[in-house]
C-alpha cells in the first residue's frame, strides 16, 4: 500500500517531534534526578540506564531488523528507571508512540495499560498519598495519546486505500479508453478499405473478367477493358498511398472540390454495365474537409453496393446544399429491397459503414426502396453540428 508523499512528510515531521520530545524528557528527568538526589545510592544505575535508554531508542529507530526486541529492551530499561526515579515516567508518551508504530494494536493496548499502571504507581509512591490527579491524569493522557495515534494511523491507511482505488480506477479508465480508441480506429480503417481499395479491386476484377470473355472475339474491346482496369488500379494505388499518409481521399487531396471529386467518381464508375451520372445544385464556396471526405466515401461505398447487390443499369449522384445542411442522394434502378428487412451481415459493410460515418458528424440516413423499383439512399449532414452528436436515423419508405 503506497502512502501519499504529503502524508509521508507529515509522518516524518511528527516522528521528528516525538523523538525530540523523548530526548528532551530524558535529559530533563536525568537532570532533575541529579539535582534532587546528588547522593543517591542508585546514581550509577540511573545514569547507566539513562544512557542505555537513549542508545536503545536510537537503535530502535535506525535498525530495520530486530526492532521488536530493541523495543522490549527499551521498555524494560524504562520500567526499571521509573522504579528508581519516578520522574522518568514522562518518557512514557514517546515510548508509547514508538510501540504504536512498531507493534500491532492488539499488543500495544495491553502494553499501554501496563505502562500506565507503572506510571501511576511510581507517581503515587513519590507523592506519598493517593493524589486524585496522579491517579487519574496518567490514564487520561494515555487514552488521549492512544486515540490520537490510532486515529492518525487509520486515516493514513484510509487515504492510502482511497488513492490506490483512484489509481486502479484511472488505470481501468485508461485501458477502456485505449480499447475504445482501438475499436473505433479499426472500424474507421475497415470503412476506408471498403470504400476505396475493396471497391477498386472489385471493379478491376469485373473489368478483367469482361476482357477475358471477349479476348478472342473482340481484342480491341478486351484491350479497352484492360486499360480501364489499369486506370482503376492506378487510382487505387494513389488511394492506398494517401490512405497510408493521412486517409484523405485522393480526389480531394490536390485541392479539388467535392463536386469535382464526385464527378470524377461517376466518370470512373461508368462502364457498359452501369451508367453513373452526377448532378450538383447551389453548392457553398467551401465545405469542411471532414464533410467533403465523408460524403465522397459514402458515395464510393453506395456505388459499390449498387454494383454488387442492386443489379442496376443506372445510378445517379445528386449533391444538394440546403443552407443548414448538405445532402447527397444516390439513386439506382436496381432490384430494390424492403428497408425494414436489413440486408444479411455477409453482404458487406456498405450500409453499416455509411451509418457509422454519419454518426460521427451527427448526420441522418434515409433509405427509400421498393422491391423491383430501385433504391434511393439519402445522406444529410448538418453543417453546424458537433463532430459526434446524435445517432443517424434510418427511415424506411412508407
């Protein structure tokens, strides 16, 4: 159990005061005995025991081993001194403090009772009569000292336990935050890979398969497919490099606008099986970088879903600025589905990735679809929203 630095400093200061008080009381008791009893037959014993008491007390503080034995010798020497010279009874309080620091409480309490009884007996012998003050004062002082010392020790232990709990809680919170950050980063990377590299690889695969089918019958068309696949691969390589550096979409990295990036995306996605168009309406002069990157990634992910699942022949991207928000619509003429019935998990990360991206910007997701009549996906982002506000809502068509 670790004790706070402040508490350790206070303990050292208290110990210094108690040690100083012990030696002052020991010196005062010895001087009093020498002045009051210069011809006492016990003079040699008293001086010898006083020196022994001083040495044993110092040794009990300096030595880390056999401290209990030294304390027992210390109490024994003090007891003899009190019997020979009752004025040494004043040294009982510092000795009791030493016992409290070195011994368990169940041993210190009986020891305190014995020491107090010895002090009372010595003082009454010195007074020669049953002085109520000498009879009651030492037990009261001993009880007060015990209460103060025990209270201070328990308070220190409680503070140390509280600090240990706080440190453990901070460590748990830090671990939880690291885990949450790791999971969030994994999700973000999964979305980035799905919307860029995976989509590009899928396009390349389809182009190369188409080239293989017409390789003998139409070599020129096959070469066109290969060149298109090469262009997609080149763009994918740029995305991968940008992905490694700062995850900024390659179409936006060179300072291009969002509508220009979406127009490039639509042009790249055009082929003989899917026609992609792009329209924009009254865009603001500049949008926040995070909003532009998010909308471009949403468009990439949505078109990947259209190509993989919708079996559509036409898809349209429409970007609209409504003053307080920006809206991207992705419409297709594919097979459609029932929005209330979510696509199975094995169909990929498309819709969950879009939902997660919008969640980060406080956006709203609307899906309108009917089986056999295509799908319209609408992603709206408020331009004045905090980066992480409410969860997006998926609103099925009525």
